[in-house]
C-alpha cells in the first residue's frame, strides 16, 4: 500500500496514530456508521488531547463552523462548503471524512467534463458485451461505493460541473438510493452515508446550482482567516508539514519571513494596509492562504537546491513575483505600485525584501 | 428547613440573573412551595413607593426604573424590567398572594453618589467611609472591570462555549429540574466571588450594598416575619453572603453614607433599548427571544421554542419576499438539536438556533437573514404605564403645557394635523388667547430640539412667516424620550436651554451657531438667542468660507424678519447681519475661482446672499453687492457658470441693458473662444429666471446670428454645449425658444409648432445618428 515514496498520503494514513488514539480513548456515544463520536471528530479537527496523544489542529480558525459541519453530517444532511479559493474547503472535507469513516478516498472531482456516470455508475464494456449486465460488470462511482459502505462521499468543486450532472445528485440526496434498471436492482444507502461537496465563490454563476439541489445541502461559508495571527499560525503549521513530506532540505522560514509574506498577502487581498490607513489596488488573481503556503514551500525548495539552505529575501521575492503577478500587464503595475507606495516606506526591516522585489521588476 | 427555629436567622436566598426566564420559572415554583410571608428583592429601596405601579392594571412591560441626580452633572441609573424578570414575577406573585414585597438595595441617593465616587474625588479613592474596608483583598486594587469580564469569558471557554451568555443559557436556563437553578446559581455566585477582581471602588460598593441588604433582611425578621418564610431574590453574586453570619449595616453607618439628591421614576421602556444597553451580566441581548422562551416555559412546552424561533425568522423572510419552505425550518431545528448535542445539551441555545438559521435559512450567509434575526431576537415591544404614573418634573411640565395650550386632544396615537397662525388674534380678549398659536409653535419647536418625536413640521407651502403646519402623533417612544430629556432640565424650557447651550459649546462653524439662533428664535427663547449670538460673533471673526457665511446670513435674516411676529427684539442682531453680509460680499470674487463641483454650493450661497440683499436692503450694503456681482459677471477667469449666474441676477434686477447683454453674448460666443466659457456661462445664466431670458429678443437675435456664422464642424461643436446649456429647460420653454428663433428667421408660429410635432424624417434621423460619431475629445 503506502510506502515512503507516496507523494501525498490520504489524511487517514497521514494522521493514522491520532485517529487510532481517538478511537481508543472514545468515551462518547458513536453514531451508526461512524468510527468515533462527534466530540472526538471535533477534537481531531480543532486539536486537543486523546489520552496521552496530542492531537494537532487541522483547521485553525472558527471552531464553531466545524461544529456546524459535524452537526450537519449527524443529521444525515449533505454538507456544502463554500469559500474563496484556498480557504481549506477540500482540506476540511478530507479530514472530516477521514475522522468519521477512516476513508477519505471516495472523491468525485468536479470538472467541466464530469459526466453523470461518474456520479452514479458505469459499465466495464468488455464484460458487458461478453456476459451481459451483471454485478461484476458494474463500475461503481465513489458515491455508489460510499452508499454501499455507509460512508461519506466527497464531491470537489461541484459548481464546475454542468447543471445536468449536478442534478443527478438530487435524487441521490433525497431518495438515498441509486437504481440500476439494467439489473433490476436498487442500491440503498446504509446508515452513515452522506456527501460533502465543495464549491468556489469565484466560480459563482459559472454553473449556478439549482434551488432544488441547494435545498438539499446545509451550506457553510468558510471565511478567509479573520486576523493576521491566525493566518500566520496556519501558514507556519502547513509549511512545517510540507517540509517534512517533501523532504525539503532547507531551514524552515523564520517567523519574520512568514509574517512578512502573510502581511503582504492580507494587504493585497483586502485592498488596504493592515492599519487601514492606505488603500491598495488588489491584483486580478486570488491570493489565498494556500498560495502563501506554497510560496514559502517553493522558496524553501529554491533555497535548498540553488542557495545555501536558508531562505533568502531573493527566494521570497521570486515566490511573491510568481504568486501575485498572474496577469502580466495589470498585476505587474499593481505589484510595482504596492512596492513603491507601501513596502518602500516600511522602514529598515523591510528594506532588503523591498530591494529584492524591486530588483526582479527592473 | 431550619430545625432550630429562632436561632437560624438566615432566610431563603434565591440567586438569579436579572432578566432570566429560567430564573423566573424556577422562582415561581419555589415561591409556591415555600409560601413566604415576605418577598425581598434586590433593587433600590426608594423604588418601594412605586411597587403598586409595577403590577397595576394597564402596566405593560418592559418598563424601567430611572433614578437621576437633581444637580449637575446629571447622573443616571437605569434598572429595566421585562416580563420574564424573576423580580417582576416575584412582585406579581406577591400581589396575587397578598404578601409583603420590598426592594432592599441601597436607595438611589446613596447608590448614585457611590457610583461616581471616582469622578468626585479622583485623588482619594478611600473617600468612602466604608466600614468593612478591611475585607478588601489587597491584590485587587489595580485591577479593573475588564478583569472580571475576562473571568466570565474564561469560565465560558473552560466549559467549551464561545461566550458567557451561551454558557449561562445551557447551564442555567435549560435545566428545568427542581431546585437545579437555585443551587447552581448559588454555587456559581460563590465561585465568582472567589475569582472576580473588581476595582477597589467597585468592590467597596458591592460590600456596602450587601451590608445594607443584610440590614434590611434583619429588619424584616424583626418586624415579625419568620426567617424561613422570607424569600430574598438577588443576583447570584450576592446570594452567598446575605445570611445572618455576616454583620448587617447599622443605622448609624447608613446615616453616615454620602448622599446626593436624586429623583426616581418609572418609565416605559422598549425591547430595542433593552438590547442596546446590555451589560455582561444582564443577558438581554435578545429580549424578544427570551420572552419567547418565557412563554414556552409557562405553557410547559419548552420544546416549542426552536420551532417558534425559526418559524418567526421564516415568517419575516416571507413577508419581505424571500421564500423559504417549512422543510428548511425542519432541517434547521434538526441541525440546532445536533449542535446542542455536541455540547451535551438537551435543547438548543440561542447560539445554536442562530447558527442553524444561518446555515439552513440563510444558505450559509448571515447577511441575507440578519434583519429577520434582529426582528426575532430583539423585537419591537414597547412598554406602557397607566396614566399619571411616570411623572418626572418634565412630564408634569409637558402635560401642564399641553393643557395650557389646549393641545390635550392631540395626545393620541392617531396622527392629527395642526395649523397655526402666529399673528395676534384680535378678536379675543385675553393676551394668552391672542397669542395661543404662537405659544403652541414655541412649545412644539422646543420639543423638536429635545428630540421628542411627538410633532413633525410640514414644509411650509405658503412660505408665509406667520403660518405653520404640524402633524402631531403620540407614541410611547415619545414618552421615553421625554423622560430622558429630564436629564437636561426640570422643565421643557430649561431642558431646551440646556440643549442649546450644549450644542453651542460644541459648535465650531458659524452656520451651526446661526442655525441655533434661528432655532432659539422659533422656540421663543431670547436668552439662548443672545448666548448664541455672542458665540456666533466670536466664531465669525475667523471664518472665511463663503457658503457658511451665506448660510449664517440667511438664518439671521429669517430671524430678523420674524421679529414682529414672534415678539422679540431683533435689533442687536442687525449689526451682526451687516458685518457678515459685508464679509460675504468681499469673499465672493475669490471664492469664485473654483471647479464646477464647488460652483453649485457657491451658486446657492450667492442665491442666499442675494435674497438677503433684497429683503434687508436697508441694512446691508446693497450697492456694493451689486457692483461685486457685476464684476463677477464680466470676469473671464472665474468659473464661467458663476459669471453667468451673476449676470442672470443682474438681469433680474434690471441692471443690464439689452445692449450690454448682447455685447456680452457676442463676446462669450465669438469664434475662437473656448466652448466651455460660452456654454458654462449660458448654463449659469439659465439657472435663474428663464422667462427673463426668453423675453429678451436681442439675446436670441444674437444667438441666431452666431449659429448662422458657424461652419459645419464648428456647428457640431457648438451643438454640444448649446444642448448642455438648454438641456434643463422645460418643454414649454424650449418651444418658446423655437418660437423666438422662428420669429427672427421670419417663420410663422403655427408652422413652427406643426414642424415640432411631426415625427423625424428618415434623413433627419440619419443626421442625428451621424452625430453619434462625433469626437467629443476635449469637450
């Protein structure tokens, strides 16, 4: 199964020991189809202790939102997580399923090319032609499999799919079964079945979800991190984890570097300096927390491969350039303006970073 | 309870939280069980005289006790009650069972003096003659109130809740088991006493209040009530220390406490105010929600609460046009229950319900249902007191005035019109009757200054100084506002004077001061006017803004014109008007260097000054004013709109001959001059009386010649600004222009109107469409 060469382990493998500790120390009542009580799921996501094992927090920020998400799944309703890109929607959905059933791999990735078969079932055509319709020839979709096992299916980026495909979910969510007319068979969902979908607010209006489908979801809007300290904490934690996963042989970014990157990101995102005194033009692309994380990991890779193993201001500047300037013409102006109007006046600690960024834009 | 009768001097003590429906519910059960002969309640002892009014027929809650100091600076104390207050329910119970009921906290005269002891003697915080100052823990001296607040917060966090209100609701309001509330509240109070760290003053105050409450309890026992037939209802914090094991305050000690003269009254209150004044201990952010809870509790149907809360939101949403289904309410209730389950609670708390509403009814976003949530949680209920109960001195004054001015009948919930003729009524005999309407006007204007929403002035259609139209409508809110006005003065007149003084002391612009002079004149208050005049004079010295000066001049001139009608002497305002007008005149030319945005306000300033010049030509230097206008009209470098405007005024005044006008038009429109200069000037010119323009044939003659002299390209350019200049003319006026031009070109009137009424021919449409391609470039 998994050895050290897997690039990305699913959450239930990555945090196997934590889940195990939680299950072993379970004191609450476990709902049917779940592997631990709702309180333990909450602990798994927001951090705490299980017996002697320390549980690391997976979602930092609004604990109440996690509570609402768990409560939704308790009431056999489907859950829809909405938010800006990079607000940990998929991350939260993966960890929720990992904690609730220990299997986060029933995923449908929504794209413009997703078809109804990927939500319901399709056929192994060779077998279908050879033997006619049979259970063996049936290729089950992740949703089908989740129904069978009483687990939770995940549907990523639901609003990227066309409306016809989205609407295939309506009957699944209200009837809680999938019928296979070819076999004269109906697969009913076992207790514990549910669905977590994620959607992007930037995609709003691309394939607007129908009211009928929306009504079958409890909708939670995930916010961008409320204050700078939360965001710094999130970035630091994730960068640490990635460094271990990817075997990056560079020193972790200093607190100061993280704080600087997060400050720049927050200011550009909100269109205002942190002290709300100056307006800033926001760039065209999304500048999410997730981007700040990958930027720093990227800088670490740069430092490890081409530098002295320590993240320099030049590495960060290169990362910033790539993250912020997505549309060459417009964003470059925005970035230059920000550099000269805001960063330049920030005093000596910012001087080197400013110089490095300025150098790139010559 | 007490086996050793007579020895145990401790009565039953029921610790509560003010405004707690659960507390009220348990308290009623407890009272029914103990059947006390005396009910003692935490609350200012001087409220005792008002107890009968709490429970009188015709009283509707919420109401509040308002105590205030008689002397300046006015200090106040509000003590609001809602229907679900344990204290109020105790009073109701006592009345029903004919039982002795009393408030036992320090009277307001001591309380208000102590409350502000800090401000009174800032250097010596020990100014209080506290008999138990030894009890104060030394560590708490430097700490403030926020520390105690953080104890509440910390406590809630330890219990896994976000805030204290939710903690309290889950642990106290939801537990309906017998005695659960009383025992846990008492335990809560005990722990809080150990943890809280109020400031030294705060702590001393608390100790004094508790000692006084103990003395009142012991007095009650001495008056013949058995200790175990007494129930004391007090905040959970005080509950542990009211027993006989602590010393009561002696009469001498009480007599030695500092005092300040106070008055106390009941007043109607509203849920809105209840929610906006919420302190951390009061738990009244959502008065309507708690009222809903109380109704469910007394009907023994608490499970109804979730459904009722969510349905009420849905009802609001539907009424405002957002459809939401019953299925969504059902899902909301289920989600709320699941959320409560996560906190090991049997029923959802307000926070759970609100989050469920956001998730299921708001589709994840608060903004869509925020109004519905506020309507459901805060509500609009307004209290009511029987006639004559709530009588502060200002209310007495108000009702006296109503009677004197024969306005009684207007004090109703139905809006009624009132027309006033401010002139002397010569057909009646008494002086009072002759000026009845004038005095009414003074009275209503004073109420306006005090922000009492009893009256609304209609805009004056006839623009006559002696005529006013009002709409009068009485609301409970107005009564509340009236009571609050007490804080400014004993009578309506005094309060108004105080309000004026306060506004004047804070005003830094002369326009404000002038507005106050005018308002004071409308209120018939010469002293305030005189004070405002002196303030205005001081401010006027260094004001250089034309708009402000014009506004002030205008207000002053209105006041001076009022003179006779409102019966006061305006002579001392005249020099001020003269001086300000002169300043305005001198500033005009410089102020006219401006862009078109600023020009609008300068134009209205010119308009005002001109109106004053017309009305008070005997006072102000009219000649200088007109000369200045003439200068402005001729200028090429000032804002052209303003030059045009000045020219229009001069036209009205007949200061410009036809010859001069056509000269000016010619100059402005001559080829080679910038288009803007001509167009802007025309715009300004047409901002005033357009008929004065329409009747000046030579003007049109010249325009006709000008248009004829243009070549095609120039014509298109000219078309743009001519259109802009005449764009604001009405249809009739445009027709008049056409007829004027037709006359010049020698065409018959009828032909013109015929042609204008025809639809555009295809060729004409083509020509118009071609104009769309015109490059506006620099225009």
